[in-house]
C-alpha cells in the first residue's frame, strides 16, 4: 500500500514538473508581449509587465498587412486540410480493404518515403512547379496535400483496419459498391481519426516556413510565419511587437485543437499512436 502511494506521488511530481516545463515558456512569451521595450530589455528581467501594454497587439496590425498574411495562411491551411482528408482517406481505404497486386509492397514503399527528409524534396518540387508556372502563388503550398501524404495514409489505414468486416459484408449484401461502403460506412465511423489528421495537417501547414520561403516571393502572397519574419527590420527597437505577433499566430492552432480535442485523443488511440 505504501509503495503504491509513493508511485502515485512520484507520478504527480513528474506531471507537475512536465507541466511547468511546458507552461513557463508560454507564460514568459505572453508577459513579454505585454511589456514596453524598456521592460522587455531590462536586466535583470522583470517577470510581470507593469503597466500592461495591451496596445502592443494593436500596433502589430499597423506595422504590416497582417490581415492579408492571415488570409493567405487560412486559404493554404483550409485547402491543405480538405485535400489531406480526401486523398489520405481514399488511399488508406484502398490499402486497408481493397485487393490489388503488390498491395503490401506498395504500402511498404509509402512508409519508406516517410524517412525522406522534406528538405531533400524541395529542389525537385521547385523544378516541377517552375515548369507548371505555379511559383509565387499559393498553389504549391497546398496542392501537395491533395496527393496523399504517407503519414495520413498510414493513419487512415490503421483506422479502417480497426472497423469490423461485418459492417462491410452487410453493406455488400445491401448492394453497396466499394465507393459507397467507403462513403457511407467507413467515413462516418472514422471521425476521430479524421479529426487527428485535420489537427496535424492544420498545425504543420499553419506554421510552415520552408515551403513558403522557397516557392513564394511576392509580399502579397506571404503566409503569416513568413510575413512576421520578413518584417524583422521593422521590429528593431520594438522586439516586443514581434513576440505579440508570434503569439497571435498561435491562436488559431489553440482554437482548432480545443475544438477537436475529444476526437483528437480518440483518433490517436485508435490509430495506435498512444
């Protein structure tokens, strides 16, 4: 009994320490975004801003076209999420339920591509998009997700494999073809995994820096992360504004995660991630 109590206490201590490790940097960023430049550069640093500079967030919107940057990021992210859900679910369904030659071999090849660093693919993608006259547009930033990415394929395949075949057999007896089974049976039963894939895709595309930096050159096509970085010179002497801008860029991610948290956890469990 005493040993179990010690284990429980040790577990709580680990959880508290881990929570502090994750929370303190966020709180530090939040407090720095509300400081004046004098307080921001003060040595030794002052933890809590006094007075609180709420005007920092308003000033950020005056320094550049952040509404346009946010709109661009929103367009890219929404199209990427839709493309990932459609393409990865269809390919995942094929690997999970359909029978075709070399299915296992092809799936292993798909998994193998997950080990290729994304930076290695940038040059071939650049050449392809250049010949297709897509450079300096938002298209290269989202079109890739419509081609079914390996992680999404794996995630959806694992979810579909967990659905009992009885549902599929019953649908076949009712005259459903594979597409109808996919649409009417598998998709409704895989909502948690859909939410998981949507959250992962949203986070990766909203925060993406490498692809926009390579494929986009016009300021009006910048996404939010690139827009913030491109104004580095304007932050000089007002670095607290950059902290405020970076913090504001996190708000959509937090909202999406909070909205899909229940499904996200269920999807992670069903896909075998946890």
